[in-house]
């Protein structure tokens, strides 16, 4: 039978939807979604992330049972199964880094609340796709990272949440999720769907240069200029440095030849 939905379930003494704070719930569901989408994209690179919708369709009070569906349901179910196989084997090291972070967050919650977590398909609660207990031993890959200050330019596409975050799409199509304060969220609100620049502290993977996290320090605006306008502006800025050069063309030729 073709499944129409899937669930994230937390079970244990005193675990019900009303005992999970709104902030924790938003964080867990957001992480669950990001982990699924990351695996889905890894297995189906032709899919645009913007077209993937993981929608919450039902909340049950027996334990804390959150039921979802997806705009790419069968592919999402395939990812759910693959993640489940890895987690149940105790080795999640080959999963996408964001998927590993999602599993870590869910496992951390089970340890905090002394409860269990599982992925289920449809109504099949007897044999869940994946089960994590507070004492589960799961191997994750060690990911070497580096940090530094940088500036990101792009279109502000999303803002808000119980734990404030902003999503910015760069000119290359990458979507960067940023940690922001409530004050920064208020400052960014009027800029939704507009080009902005943000500066702050970023963390990258040294393996593939993927930006893993970004904390915003300052917010600014930016305007798109044509290549011609950009070159003219560079010329205006650099002109004074060539004032004492008699033959600019020859000087540039020497630089290109490596004579300097």
C-alpha cells in the first residue's frame, strides 16, 4: 500500500504535545524538515529546494505524534527509509551533514527528556522506520570546520520563528539560514523580499566550503549594478594610484608578465 504520510513521534512518561514548549517544538520540527530535505536533495539533485514542502497535517495527543506529508512524498519516504536504516545500524556518518545535525538534535531531546523518538510511515506504529532511545549509540562523522567574519549579499526570503532566523538567497541560488536576535528580526521585517547585505560570523566545512552557520552582526542594504557600472566605480576608486605612472598600459603588461 502506498503511504500517504509519515510521522515524527516522541514517547515516554509525561511526553505529550502540551508538555513541549513552542520554542522546542519549532526547533525540533524545523530540524526534522531540514534533515529530510538535505537527504532528499542529496539523492535527487535535480529537485529545487523551494519546491519541497514538508507540511504538518496532524498532531495527536497519544504521546507527541506529529504527522507530515510532502510535495515529493515518495522521494521523501525513500529518504526517510534511508535515514532510518543508517540510524538503526548505529552509523549515521555517511548521511548528509545537515541530516546528521537533525538526528543529533532529536537524540539530544530524547536524552534531555528521557524519552524515545521514532519515524513512522502511515499507520504502522508497530515497526517504525527508525527508533532512537536516550541511550542509543550512533556514530557521526567528524566534520572539520573553520570560522571567520564575512559579508553575505542576497534577497531576504524569510524571517521569523520562535527562535528568530532569516533566510537569504544569494545570486548563485544558495539559501543561507542565519541566526538573528529579535531586535534584528524587527529591523529586517521591512526588507522582506528586498536585496540586503549582512555581515557577521560564519562557520564553514573545510571539506567542501559549505557554510554551516551564520550569526548576523550588522545589517545593510545593497544595490545591483551592471558590470560596466562596477568597472567604472573600480576605475574611480583606483585612478589616483596610477597618477604617477607615465605608461599605464606598459605597467599593466609588466604586471601580467610577472615582472613586478
